[in-house]
C-alpha cells in the first residue's frame, strides 16, 4: 500500500518481504546485571542458607521484614491461637471442677459455686477467653474465688495478651514508618554526565527532595562497582571502590533544601581516570552507586536512598540545565527540567590524557618562553593533538 503511494520504494518492500521473519535482523546487546537498581533495591539473591535458625533469634526484625500479607496472617493467627489455647484451659478447669455437669441438689443444700460463672460448653469458654484477653467484660461471665488456679490462669492470659499486642502493634508501626518510605521522595537524575568544571573533567549527577520537611545531617557517598582480577589471578566480581565527591560546601554533608549537583573530580586518584567516551558504550563492568543518607526531620528515623548508573547511562559532554530561579522574592524549583541536559564542549579523551597534554603543554610553554614567537607557536600546536572538542557539542 505504501509503495503504491510512492512513500516507500517498491524494491525495499520486496526485499523486506523476502527476509526470513524467524531470523533476527539485529542481535540485542546483553546488558550487565545491576548491583543496585534505579529505585535503590539491591539485586542480590541469597541462596543455600543452611543456618535458618539465625532468623528466629531476632524475631522482631524477621516480622518487620515480612511482606504485608504474611504479617497480617501472623497477626490474625497469633490472636486466634491464643484465644483457642486459653479457651481449652478454661474448659478443662470447668470440667475438672464439675461446672459442666448438672448437679441435683438435695433440699437444704446450698448451690455449688463454679470457678467461672456461666460456662456450660467449649463455646462459652471460648467467649470467656476473648473477653479476658481483650478486656471486653460483658458481665455475664466472671472468675470467682472458688478456684485459685483460675485466678492464676487469668493473670497469665492477661500478660500473654499484652505481649502479643505490644509485639504485633510494634511490628505494624515499624512497617508503616519504615525509612524507605521517606526515600520515595528523594530523587536522582536518570542520567549522570561527564563534562568540564573549573577546567577538570567531572562526573556529575543531580539529587533533590520533593518534600518541604528536610533531611537532617544528609550525607552522600559514591562507589564504583566493577569486576576486577587481582595480580594473583583472583577474580573479584563485585569490587567496591569509594570515590570522593564535591558538593560546593565541602565534605560529604549536603544541605538539601533545593536540588543540588553532586560532582566528582576525575583526577589521578579516581577509578574513572582512564575512562574514555568510547568506553561508555563498551564498558560493561562499570556501575557507579550513589547513596544518600540522613535523618527525617518529622520522625527522627534514619533514611537511605540509593541509585546506580551503568556505563550507558553516563552522558559524555553534557551538563544539567539550571532549574532554580528567583520569583517574587522566593526561589522556585522547576522539577520538569530536573533531568534535562545540554551539550557543552568537552575533550574526547580520558582524564589521564588530558592531564598529560596539559603537562606537556606547560613544559613546552616554559621551555620556549625565551625563543622566537614562531617556534613557540609551532611547539604549542604540536603539544595538544588529543585535546579535541566533540562536534556535536558545538551544535
């Protein structure tokens, strides 16, 4: 149809129809598995754990880590099991005391005092167990002073009920107030960039907080995770290397009132010192993890937000656009441009090559300072063959 209208050449359509649709035309490149996902989840599966009993040594943390359906199931079953258990105990006390069997009293004899009034079956014992543990107290059933054992069971059931309430309600509170809930409003830019800043190649990313309540004592850390091999031949699949970062105020602490651009200077001590633009499309073992940690102002709970950047998520020769402006005496943040970048002139070489070219340029400039102007110009021109600018950066 398209070939008849002259939109697509007929020979192209015939070629496409002659191809085997079962054979893939392009082979998708296998992407490296993430150590940390973009949402901050660790992509690690724990298998063949033999000492499962260690999880029961910390029951509270185990209950908090469970999923909501499992937590609610345990919450319901703990109360039902305790009610049924003590209902059986109350029924046995009534059965042993003879409260369940009808007694024919002779004329003149006083009525027998039961251990618990109005218990005639297991159903009534179950209702009395619920009334005791949740302190409903309808008034139809009560413990008398006839049986000391019944008084002891009453005390034990109240203590057990309070412990179950404290544990289960504490677990539910901790699950609803977990630190990662606050981290949902801590955002990172989708891509990281590498560009010149103050004459040095820098790895940069943007971080922001969507809430008005602040993160107190916020700190940020960055790590490079890659597969390495030691000189002895040992393969380390997840070798973690800390990289220093700069945020304008010094150190790892940040004042996250408005979005900030966090950057790392790629120098001789950086694991990215030999990273070139071509490596971003072929370097499959590179992953940069960013960790933001601080204390929530409203709850006082420590929270942590994480993300990571693979090699193909790092943009060479770009920088972030400004998103903070002053309007009506206040600073306004435009989050619609949070991850937007623009192309800027950037050398197409590694930081090592850039430093070597600059050192050579400085040495030649100093050596020819007393020579003729023509010789100086020729020497300086020959000293910087690798300091090139991306043509796309100038568009």
